[in-house]
C-alpha cells in the first residue's frame, strides 16, 4: 500500500504540470510568467528522466536526482524574482531595487552554502550534495518571506487574493513551509522519520501543483485603484529618484504636488489679506 501511495504522489504532479503548461500556453500566460512556465515544463521533463533512470539505470539515479534538484532550485529562485517583478510591476523604483537585491541575494546564497559546506565535517564525495541542500534551504526561507511580504503588502499594492501572482506565491510558500518543517522533524527523530519526510514533501508538491492550476485557470481580477496605492507610490517615487538621479520624471509628481500646495497657500493668504484690510 505504501509503494502504491509513493507512485501516486510521484506521478500525479507530472500530469498536473503537463496540463498546466499546455493551459498556460493556450491562455497566453507563458509570456507573462516565462520562468514559472519553464518551472512547470521542467517538472514534467524531470519526472520522465527520474522515472526512467530509477527503473532502467538505478545506479545513476543518485546523480540524476541531485542534478535535477540543483536545476529545480535555480528555476525556483528565478520564479521568486518573477513574482516580485510582477508584484512591483507598476512601480519602477521598487522594481529596480528588487532587481539589485536579488542579484546580491543570489551571490550571498551561493557563498553561504559554500562556507557552510567548507566549515562542516563532510567528505569529498558529498560536497556537492551538501551545497545543494544548503542552497535549497536558503531558497525555501526566501519563499516563506515572499509569502509573508505578499500577505502584508497586498493591500498597499492593489493585489487581491485571486490574482495569479498571489496564488504562485502561496504555492511556493506551502512547499517551503512543509519542507522546512519536515527537515526539522527528521533532524529531531533521525533517519527513522525519512518515510514521513518523503511523503510530506510529495504531498505538499501535489497540493502546490493543484493550487497553481486552479489559480491560473480562473479569471484574474484587476488590481486595486490608484487611490489604494498611495503609500507604495511614495516609496516608488523616492526610490526612483534615488536610483535614477539623472531622470527627474519619477519624482515630478511629488514636486508638482508640493508646488500646487504652495500656490494654494499663497492664494489663500492673498484672498484673506484684502478682506482684512477692508475691515
């Protein structure tokens, strides 16, 4: 019974991702979310490769699995960037800041993983595996932070819970939370909890695949009106002015607003002056 459960949890996501990739292509979402589309296609290709190697070349399965895991982590990181770019798409300054932060975050993740592996007690044969695991955990933490940011900042960014980008973030948040929780439990209970670890990760992966499919198949509501974006607009203008000092266009609305308010006060004073003198 356990073997059947493993196979069902292993095969089901590939079928869901195949359907999702075809649906995204037909609905024109491939151009809007190219990294997430690549992630869906990669999961199908990865399943075919792993399933074939596992049954026909079992001695090579270890290397194929960790190679696929490393590639999946890289695409997942790209999807995180894509989500943030879509969230801050109307705000040029915030988007540029996110691009810079993600470049440095990628460098820090790799350096941290290498340092953790270098300072740990590992043999030469499992260095690559340790680096992949360390980077994967760091990416999972970033995915949890992404979901937290979406939850807290959604009202200020005009996002609704039915927006596609919200569903993509929630799906990766489920994966990250279950993965980190399973790792913590295995760390406490040891290898005896390996079965739970595998089943938990596979179940979370299935849930995320179904959630992404449901979100992307539903019609997406429009973002909130500009009036709800006032705080984020101020952040955007300030960051744009700081990051692009040669261009005054991002901060022009702020300057115009200050000038308008100044003229209003001058006109009010001029209007009250004659009345006062007439009395």
